[in-house]
């Protein structure tokens, strides 16, 4: 809706948007249990939950195509519109979150990133990369219309966007790398478990710097 408002044209396909909404609503209730693969649960529960997470790629693709076709010919507005800039970043973060969730639902990657900083990185991408950035875009769209005046400083809005974007991206990269090293160390069964915590400490410094940017 905000993308359509930002470019000044109706959304490309209302039917696609409706199908994507209901697909996410139906599949979303099944996901989450895949994080406990190998845990004290019936094996079919993580398997079904992981399959639902993988199938969420389908509505994600439909949403991406709908967004692209709605903005076709007006992509350059992302450089000028604060709302579109934040929404665009949020849409990319949403796709990254879905793809990471699908990858972590596979046993090959799930056993590596399970209970690691990598899963936290995916959750932070959904919370700060998608939800928070989209809410900022909504605020930049709604507030001038409520107050009857434009924002006083475009420079500060750009600072806000780039600090948020770089902070979120840096946090994701640091947590994924920390999770990778942590998971690899945790799979060495004869090693002390505390090593899997210590091996990630350097990346957690980067995470702290990312929090400062945010």
C-alpha cells in the first residue's frame, strides 16, 4: 500500500497481493518448530514446520514481483522518497529473512546454525531490517500529512536511513559469521563446549558496533 502511494499508482495486482497475504497467514502458523530439529519432539513436527518455512518462498516471490511491477519505471524515486527508501530496504530484509529461514530448515544448515548466533541474526533481520524499517517508512509518510507540513531536514532523514541500514546489515553479517564458527566448533563433540562460545567473541564486538549504529 505504501509503495503504491509512494509511486502514485495502484498496486499491480490486487489478486496477487490477496493470495500472498493468505499464503503467509496460513503457512506462518506452521513455522517455528523447525528450530528444534533433533529435539524431544516427534520427528514429523520439525519436518512439517521446515517444509512450511520453505514453501513461504512462494508468496515471497509473488510479493517481490508485485512490488517490482508496481514500481516499474519509477525505481529512481527510491533515491528521493524517504518512505520508499525505508520500505525498499524492508522488502529486501523480508526476502533475506525468508531465505535464511528456509536454509536453516534444512538439516544440512540447521544442525550448524541451530541454537547459535546465526538464528539470532535471522530474527534481528526480521525485527529491525523488516518490521522496524517499514514502520519508519510509514512514519515518514503519515506524519507530514497529519501535521500539515514537510520534514524540516532531508539530511537527517538520510543519516537515519544509512545508519539504520548499515547497522542492520553489519549485525546480520556478524551474527551469521559468529553462528557459523560457533556451529562448527559445537559439532566437535570431544571438544569443550565453552570453546564454541569463545570462538564467536570477536564477531560479537562487531555486533556491538552495529548496535551503536542502530
